[in-house]
C-alpha cells in the first residue's frame, strides 16, 4: 500500500507549479510587448511610402538628375499638344512624367495627342473632389510613385490647365540651380480656416497657407509621402464648407456657418513648417495665377483664377508675367524677391489657367518650341 504525501509537501508542489505558471505568463507578455515594439517601427502604411526601397536608391542612379513633372488631371490632359511640343525639345534623360487621372483612365493613342503621355497614368488613382482631402491624397500618390525613380531629384506639381512659359532647357537649369524647394507659404492671419481642435498636433503658430502648385527637392517630397501625423488631422478638421444652395432656404444659411477649410491650400505648407523646414524653401510658387474677386456657384464672393483665352494670352501679357521679379505677401508685410543662389531671376516658369485656344497661341508663337499648332490641336484618332 502506497504512502500518502504529507500535507506540507503537497502544498510545496502546488506552490511551485503556480510559480512556473506565473513566470511563463510573464515571459509571454514580455515577448508580446517586444514584438509590438518592433512592429511599431514599421506601421501598416509603411508599405505605401515604400521608404525601405528609397533608402538604398536615393544616391544610386546613373545619368543626369531628372525633373519629375506631376500632372493632376480630371481625365485627359486638354493641353497635351502644348506639353508634347515642350518635351520634344527636351533631353529625355532629364525628365519623367506622371499623371493622376480618374480611376481607370488610360493615356494612349485614343486619349492623348502626345506619345509622351502614353501609359504615364498612375497604376492606382482615386476619385478627387475639389476642396476635400482627396486632393492632397492624390498629390501624395504622385510624389510616392515618382520617388521610386532615384534619378528624380526635383518634383513639379502641375494642373491640367498649366502651361510652361519657357523652353525645357531654361526651366531645367533654373530648377536644378537651386538647392531649395519652391513653396508659396505665408501666415494665414485673416481667414480663420485654422480649427482650434487641431491643437496640439498643429499649433496655430505653425498654420500656413499658399499655392497648391509647388516644386520640391527630393527630401521634402519624402516628408510629404511619409507623413502619418498631419494628414489625419486635415482629413478630420480641414473640410470645405458645403456650396451655396439657395433652394435649401434656412438650412442653407445654417450650412454656411460651418467651419470652412481648403486642404490643398494649407497641407504642404503647414507640414513643412511643422518639420521646421521653412529655412530650406524659396517661399514662392513658380506657377503664375491671375486672381479675380467674383462670385461662382460654390460661394457668393471670393477670389477665383482667371482663365486665359486666345485673345488675352498675348505676347504683351506673357512678357508682363515673365518680367515679374518679386511677390508681396500682405499678411506678413513681406516682399519675396525672386532669386536663385543670390541671382535675380524671373518669378514664374509656368502659368495657369489656360484654355486650348490660349495654349495654341503660345505654341504658334514659339514659346515652348516651333510646331504646327493647328495639326497638334486635332483630336486624337
């Protein structure tokens, strides 16, 4: 007959077992925390920015540095015939082209007059609505795709109504000569687009406004693509007020009291200010826009860009634009003199908004290169 263990020995066995369970549980928790810490360095959105590949490729490319021309288009590019002539007079080793268009839209012989745009649409695009954060998301997609080519060292963001004011060789030398980005950026002291709830992630002293049309060095393009802090704030708190709709009566009046913010006029400027990079900027845009105070269907009164047509895109008007050598910022009482490496230069290399007729006039007068404008304006086959 077997002997029973004394009660005290039994308690020791139970106590020892519990100690093993506790130690094993602590070890599991520690391992889980360690894994969580390591994975936090590589969040899910990390694959979007593809920073892992850029780190090894930034300084490894053969040939000359390139300018990446980034076009934001609704669908087709209405001025592709002008840009086609512009690129015909360029060294193909010095530029690349990327187009964000409507999802599913393809640039080919049936949709574009210029072979330079064939297949240049982004593999993935989104539906863009003016005045919403989808606009800055589309910009980020363009920068992200262009950053995959390590030879791209400058990034020029353009609308589908932009035109070049000079031939490629001049624009290339101008942009490459400066080690800085060209970003129109100033204090937004009057309009009240800053939302108090943006603080503390975005303090009011860092809130900036400026033109959407920017030219960036590679470092700053990476800052935009890798941002995971400022973008969510804009998506939540920087939204366009609903447009005026008189049919809604009193409800319309209530809607017009909502906070109003246009993301693409603030995002890049504020993000760069938040990263203390304003000292690395020429705080001006390279794209000229003529503004006019008027009313439209979106709001009662406001400043809107004037569209140039054939009649007012005259040599005299172009000369006036090209002769501009400074920009005055009223909210900061600041005059920005247009210089590159202490050398006085024209302020603008591009202009908007230009109609097809205005672009045809530029082409026929040899602004970007000599071509048969009437032939280029024919619709694609």
